[in-house]
C-alpha cells in the first residue's frame, strides 16, 4: 500500500476532511458505504481524499443536513488530550467559555489515573480569559504573561497553547509567541491550531494534539530501543492491555491521556504502536512509523476472538515471538471457550444496536456478533473512507462485513438526538451500546436498555468479550424498567416529527422546514 506523508515540519496538521475525506452524514448499508468509500484506491494515492478533487476514485457523498443539534469541537478534544498529561500544562488562549467542560474532563482524568494505578491529581489547564478589549486590541501580551506565570508556578515539562475560534478570528500568532518564549522558559512551548471551526468533526482534534507531541516531545536523538515496549494510543480506559501483553513479556506505553512527558518522549523507542481505535490513533501510529521507524501493528483491532488472535499474531511477528504467541492464543482459547459458549446460549437471538465512534463501532459489532447477537443497525459519529497508514487491515468496516456479514442500516451521524426516534423505528433492538453518554438517557426514554460505554477498553481482548457479554445480560435484565420509563417520559418533539421514519428527512427534503414554518404562522394567524 502507498502511504501519505505526514508533515511534521509544519505546526498545523491537515484536517481530516482534506486528508481522509471524512464525512459526518450518510445513510445506507455497511456494504454500500464500503463500496462508495473506495478504500484501496484512496489509500494508494497521495493528496486529498475529499469529494470534489477531480479524482474518479472518490465517489463518496455525504448528506447535507440543515440542523445540527449538538456536537463537540477540535478545541474540546485537544483539551482532553494535551490537558490530560500529568506533568505538562495546557494554556487555552480563549474566552473562558471554552473551558466550561473542564470539570467533566477533570473527572475523567482522575478516573483514568486511578485505572492506570497512578497518583490522582487535578487537571492543569489555564485559560487566558479573553475579554472584549482583547478581541479588539489583541491578547498576545496576555498569553506571554500566562506562559511565564505557568512556568513560575508549576515548572512543567512542556507547555501547550491551544487556539480557539475567537483567537483565530482576531489572528493571534501563537506560533511566534511560542517560538519567542521557549528559550526563555526552557521547556517545549507547543502551539496547537484547534479552533472549533477548523473541522466539521471533533476527531481532527486528536490529530492536532498528537501532531504537537510528535513535533516537540517525542525523542529524535539519543534513542535507545526498548524491544519489549508497545505503544498503545488510547484515552482513559482501564489498563487491560498490560494483562493481554504481559504473557508475551511485553510492556505497555499508554499515550496520550494520563501520560507523563517521559512516557510520550519514549514513543520513538518502542517496538511497535497499536491503538484501541484506528480512528483515534492512526495519525500518531503512522507518523511514528514514517518518521521514527516504529512499525504500527498491521492487524484488525483486538476485539472478539478473531480480532484478538490476528492482533496478537501481528505483534508476535514484529517482536519475534511467533511460537510463544501461538501457544498463548491456544491457552486463552481453552480458558475462555466454556464461558463464551455459555454466553452465546443466553444471548442467541438477542438484537443489539451500536452508537459510537466509527472504527470503535466496527469492533464492538464484531464482539456482539461473536456473542451471536444480531445487529441490524448502527450509528457511527463520522466515517473516514481511509485511515492515515493506508494499511488494508486498518479498513475495519470491510473487515467487519467480510467476517460477520452486512449491517442493513448503517448510519453516519454526529450525535443527533432528534434522529433517535426514527432510527429505532426502522430496526428492532433489545439494547443499545452508546459511547457518548449524553445519548444514553435519550435512548432509555424510548424504552431501550442502554449501556453507556464509558471505559473504552472494556471490550478489548479475550476477557473483553466475556465482560461485554456478562454486562449485556445485566442490562437486559432491566428491560421492564425502560418500558415503564418510556410510558412516563415526555418527548420534547412534536407528534409530526415523532411520526417520521426517515432520520435524514430534513436533509432529503429541506423544503419541509419552510413548509412547517409557514403552517405554524398560518395557525397563529387564525
């Protein structure tokens, strides 16, 4: 497969829309999305993968919805990445409102530290609190003062400076300020260009944070290879990867959340890089491979028995432990098979639905289908037609369909609660797994038992499929509660909208909005 080159000489990284052709609204079957994505033709050519660039290989079109009910932004994702390091500090060069979700991220950070057996601490995030005068006259001096104060108070190993919509609008030159102050404070001062309107999907924020770490923290000199170290690009999940890799004599280096400066720096010394989700980790894994010679694990993600087998074999090949890996896989199969069969008997015929990030959803569906749960529908919050590395095994959607069959109703939509009623009208499901917890209560109000998958590592590995199956049995046992809840919960939507069966009605027929407004005005006139 050909590769695109990730340019670490630039302080900004290219948006996913331009780099990968990312979309946020689409509806059809999973097999149709694979065909339209043209993964192989895209991954073999350099340059943009976005619609409209004149390439016949690019056929993917997205729906244009006139309504966006809720979302996150790249600035918020940088906040939960660069702001979640143990000995570095993030300065948000923005109005104070951009820091409104720090309380939420602080809770996740503390929980993540506890899961990784690290001392619990608070986030270390500063905000320059841009005011009206700053928007008129500029705030460069305010940023300089903040950088100096942060250094004097905390002596961090590195300082990140993030942009926001407001600072981009007034043209703040954070690159020059970071270059100017870095020799003075004596630590890396890293600009992150993550203004909220930079990208239509928040996942670009992961790339932006990783780009800064790769450029100014990861070691480029005095690299001493650690042949037993495996990079795992993740969020705050429980440390299940250590127990998976320890029998092979391997250690885990988690990035980026909850990591220290030294843990990030040693990424170039690892034997390989893997990720719990290609969506989140492919940028960093690809850059480590291209610029630092650290191979990324070219395998499906470690979910379900088949995926975990392939993932372990790929790692075993990289570190030269093929025989040990095969023996380990055999032992694990013998250990979990009786329990797996028991779960399959109990869950056979149950129907499930998944609403998470794209590559993570593909893997979760693999786990469900290995449990012999039927999955006729899913929502992914965005879709990347190709991942940065361009490896065939990174095409997790194709792996899912080839291994477990098609998903008839496969929807790309960015966390839009107003679509849930129509989505669940066209498929029957006994439960739903949701990664973004804000949607879980909305599904519960519709009478559907909901699992808010807060720990992203929960389904990982051989034990992950057992954990998931056991938890789903618990979720299904309270189905009666959700049925009662649905009878008493009031919907914020009117009867007309609740009668619709097309979740993308407003995209397919945008004129309906004008018709509804005119009808409402006529009724008021009467």
